[in-house]
C-alpha cells in the first residue's frame, strides 16, 4: 500500500505494510530518526509528533491512518543552522542529556507554546506529563522553557 502525507511541510509518499506504525514509517521509510522508539506502547512520549494539529505518540498511529495527514516531527521544527527557539533553549540550558527523550519533549513544548503562548507552569507540567525522561529530572527542561518565555516577553 502506498500512502501520501505531508511531513514537515513536504509532500511525501511511502510504500507501507498494513502493520506499520507512523513511527516506523517516519524512521525507516522516510529517514527521519528524530522520533524515538523507546517503549512502542505510547507510554514514554519519545515518539511524539504533531499529526493534523494534535500531539500524538506516533508509535500508536497506524501509518495507513495517516494517509493525507500533516505531520510535524522534531526535524521539522528547525535546523542546525536555524534551530527552533525551543530547540535552542534546550541546548542553552542543558535540557538534552542523553537526548533520547529530547525530540519528544521539544515537540510537546513547541506544540503547547504554539497553541497557548501564555501557558502556565502547571499547563507546561501537564503538557509534559506524557514524556518520560530518565536523565534530566525535568528541572533543566522547565528552566529552559522559563528562560525562553522570559526571552520572548
């Protein structure tokens, strides 16, 4: 089966098997390794992407169900030369540690701030509640977002 979708603003097609998840297609078929395959059960958030405006765990979305969808991954937020402000804040404030959960956290924070620029600290904590991180303890993530907000104010 062939699906067509828009990934990071670019039309893409992929030949898929019926059992493949969106995560598998992004990583293995389209060469976008940002979304990570940590738990494959929707528990850790390392595979978070924005699918048609909603934050989802891409490991739980069947690729066939993404036909015609718009997907934004961590790679679609910024580049090495021009990182997204959330990506830069994570780097500047040491919120990257081992890096495995980082793409999912960055996508979740960017999604929240895009939809709710005045989100409270409690809103931020709630938005990140689906993302597990074993290295940072979340302190550096919260400091990075606080610094970003201060910078943008």
